[in-house]
């Protein structure tokens, strides 16, 4: 494990670019930022609110899940997110032009349901993207979440399924026949089979959106860990950032525990992506102390649509 950058304001959503830099969001700072190979950090765009997951779309722009903002607290030198921010105005999906830094809001609701806390997203080979809405927590209540499927041009958004409890990371299997998601509070990684883009199936039966279809358990992280965002490697292993225990936990496609890779000194490991030569470097956000880490993986990462092709 080696440190690439320090002093980040709760980093998430890393994207390893072909030029060796890593794009990521700084949630507390409200920005999309770029980390150069030498660790220099520059702001690409002011997103406001709480930019969370990020991904490159088919047009080369960066698509951002904005959770609307957290309150923040400092605990023993750590920066930690809390409840819904006092100035919270709602969740959204944003599009960032990398050349100009301009930010466009694409979606704020679906069929009259306001987006509460969009968290993570992944593009499929058809040009659409799945994203989780974790919801927001307040002192006496917690929103129930959902997973949506949307088009990059802002023309269509549908609910894949709801209600869910704290859906966080989201990813696709190499054949794009499984949709994985991380259930934060239970520490579980679950999945559905996909019948077609944006449509899940159970026991071979295609289900309409919002059907509340039961998901399948892939694995649960050991101990008292909770799960955040995830990435998939070229072997189909699901590599999920693990909160509390401060690690990346990898499950095989059959649910076997493949590895636990600790990130020393930070309990809030929030995300992982693959990049570098042959996609063999795992870039990991360690957020409580604000660092970007790198670790050589045993196999290449899964090439992402519109980025590693």
C-alpha cells in the first residue's frame, strides 16, 4: 500500500484516467478534483452539495451522484460524515464537462419520487447507467433507498427496484448479466440477475420496475464491517470497500471470500477503482484521514465502458 495524495476532504468516487491521474470527488469540499501522479490536487469542478460516486460516460463527461450534502464532525483527527446537512436541497445526478468544468444537473426525481442521496453509479455497454440512492439520515428517521437506471442524455430515468435499506456501491459482472450492490448497514453484497438493461429477473421471470424483487446474497464481510462502494476485477471478483475494519474485501462470483486487503490507519475505506498499466493497480480512497492509496492487484481490473476501451 502506498500513499498517492494526502489532505483530501473525504474523497470518494475515484476514476483512474489513462494519463495516470485520478479523478475523484471530495464530498466535504463539494468538488470534483484531479490527483496528478505526483499527488498534486487541482479542482476540476465545483459541484456543491455532496458529490459522491463518479464515472465517465459515453460522451467523455464525468457523471456524478450528488447526495445533497452531509453535516460533518471531527473525531480524533478524523473527518466523518453525519446526518443530512442543514442546507440540504435534494439529491441529483450531475454531468461535468472536463474541458470547461461546467456542471449540468440531469436528474432530480423519478416519476415524482425525489432523489434523496444518490451515491454510486456504473455505465453499461448500452450507454445507460445504474445508480443507487442511499437516501438521507436525520435524527429520528432514515430514508429507504432505491436503484435507478437512466440515460446519459437526460431523457429517461426508471426505478429498477425499491425499497432498499442503504444501497451504496453498484457494479456489473463482466458479462453484464448481474447487477451487484453493497448494502451498507448489514455489511452484505447482494445481486440480481438482469433480464435486459434496467430490468431485473427472479427465477427467470422478468419483473417490472419498482417490483421490490428479492435479491441474492453474494457475501457478507467478516466481523463488524459495513460496506461502501465497489469495483469488479477481470476475474469477476467483487471488491468492496469496507468501513469500520478499513479494508477492501473481495468475493468471488460464487460468494467465496477471496481476500481482505487492509488499508493501515484509516477505518473509512470508501471506494476502489482499477487503473495503471494493464489495470493492475487498485486505487483506494481512505476518507477519514483524506488519502488516496494504491495497491497492486493480483489480476487486472475489469475494463470499464467508455474509459478503459
